[in-house]
């Protein structure tokens, strides 16, 4: 499992780097987004991944990797917005946004480690297309919970679904990195 932790941390460092660069370019404009809009933004990215997987081509010069990174980063933004709520205007500086990113990513990483222990790294034997389907299923669940005014009778909440989407995306990114390394090693 040490390899998984190292791979997870490397992927998250890449995602965090993009997040902080976008904070520089755009600030925290996402603070005005309601959680349901973030769910829809993640849906757009997951649906595009599925479209690329199905059609076997992308006409826009951004592949699956960039969309998975987007799901990771929007997932963290979603967790922040769930706790803080949407703002009427940009009300957070990039340093605070980065601090919150790290806090929510730590929680998400802790969840991954616990599940990875219990499931014996089953994700390594899965097809990457299954991660896409699982993310889309988690989005359907999240939308249903949102439509139910965030109330559940027995199920996990939106935060757990966001964390699972982040973790499936990280697994997909790890697999992409492994495939690229295998190509180079040939």
C-alpha cells in the first residue's frame, strides 16, 4: 500500500499545482457557485470522459487526464462549498482557499486509505472505464440528494459522494501515469 500512497500523493500534488495556478489566474470566483452547480460541472467533465471513451477520439485538445484533474479539484471545491455555502461575491483569498484544499484533501486521502485497506486495492484490477461509470453513478446519487433538499433516510451525504468521485478520479490518474510509464519503458 506504500506504493499507492506515494502514487496518490504525486497525483494530488499535480492536481494541487493546477488548482493554485488557477487561483492565481481566476482567484476564488468559484465561491459564488452553489453546490448543485458544482455537481453539474463535475457531471460535464465525467460525461466528456465517457464520450471520449466511447467515441475513441476527442476533438478538443484536452484529454481524459485533464478532465479527471478537473473532477478532483471541483470535488474539493464542492466540499468547501458544502461547508461554507455559496457567497454572493468573491470573499476568500487564495491562501485560505489553498489551506482549505489541503484540509479537505487530507480527509479524502484518509478515506481512500481506509477503503483501500478494506477492499484490498480492488481498484487496481478494475477497468478505467468503470471509474467513469462509478463517478457518473455518484453524480446521479448526488443530484437525487440535492433534489431531496440534501436529506437522506439511510444513505451517505453529498460530501461522501464527492470524496468517492475524487478518489476514483485519482485512481484513474494513477492508471494513466502507469500506462504512460510502461510505454516509455518499452
